[in-house]
């Protein structure tokens, strides 16, 4: 997978993932207070995807046959820690009135994780 393909696909995924969020935060009052959290979470996952794509591309070109596997292992653990920290910091900093932010986060987590699995599989086959 080349850079252009990755950039165009992440743009499409982000657009498709954002439409339901815009509708949700516009028409569901309890979710409205988490609109900025949703935007920040999209940005966070896009940055994680960028980092993982470039690290994965480097690992594939690496001389070590274990580099890519190690990257996947570290990224799974690292993303889980980042996810828990992100939710914890948001909750402790902004003291939200409801838990809609957890649903918003999980939705984005699933969307971007599925995208990561797809592009990492493409990188592994290259």
C-alpha cells in the first residue's frame, strides 16, 4: 500500500465515521455536550493510524523478520493503554453529566481499529 492510497482511504473513513457523529451530536441532546470530545477522538485516532502506517511501512522494509510482528503486538497494547487514558482524562477533566462519551469513543475505536487491521494486513502482504 502506498502513501497516496493510505491518505485517500483514511480521509474517506474519517468522513464516513464523522457523518453519524455529526448527526448524533446535533440531534441527541445528551450527546451534544461531547461534540468536541468526538472531534478530538477522531483526530487522536487519525494520528494513531498515521503513526502506525509509517511504522508498519518501516517494519516491512526492515531486515528483521520479527519487526512487523513486534510492532503489531506493541501497538495493540499501546492503543489499549491510550484508550483507557483518553477516557479517564476526559472524565476527570470535564466531569461529563452522562456517559454518552463512552459510546462515541467505542464507535470510533471500532471504526479505526477495523481500518488499522485492514491497512496493516495490506502492508504485511506487500
